């Protein structure tokens, strides 16, 4: 015996409950979309603020770098001039020293030749 019975019909109150649940779910979805929109707006605002701050910071860093470059450039120029001046003085001093050494070398050779001549004269006597 097979009984064919149709599934029981839910009460009408259950139908209205599901309708209310669907409306509530739809309201929640609408609120969630609003929250997503607010979050996107806030994110875009923060990105814009960070972009502005980054631009300002970049400008400040560039100005500091230019200022340091100018200061170090002038100091480097002054140091180069001082080094060139010292090199010139040292070259002059070394030239003078070399000249004195050559002069003394000649005097030493001349003295040795003279002493050798004196010694040869004394030996012959």
C-alpha cells in the first residue's frame, strides 16, 4: 500500500515570517552597501591626504638636498683651492730642496777632488 500524500502545507504564519526575514536581509544588504561606500570614501580620502603629505615631504627633502649640495659644493671648492695652493707650495719647496741637494752634491764632489789632489801632492813629496 502506497500512500500518496502531498507534503504538508506550512502554516500561513510561516510564509509571512519568511517574507519578513527576506525584507530584513534586504535591509542588511542595503546597510552593508552603505558601509562599503563609506569605507571606500574614507579610503580615498586617506589616500589623498597621504599623497599630499608625501608631496610636501618630497618638496622638503628636495629643498634640504639642494641646500646641502650648495653648502658642500662651496666647501669642496674651497678645499680644492686650498689643496692646489698647498701643492704649489710643496712643489716650490721640493724644487728648492732639490736645488740645494744638487749644489751640495757638487760641493762634495769638488771637495773630494780637491782632497784627492792634495793627497796625491803629499804622496809625491
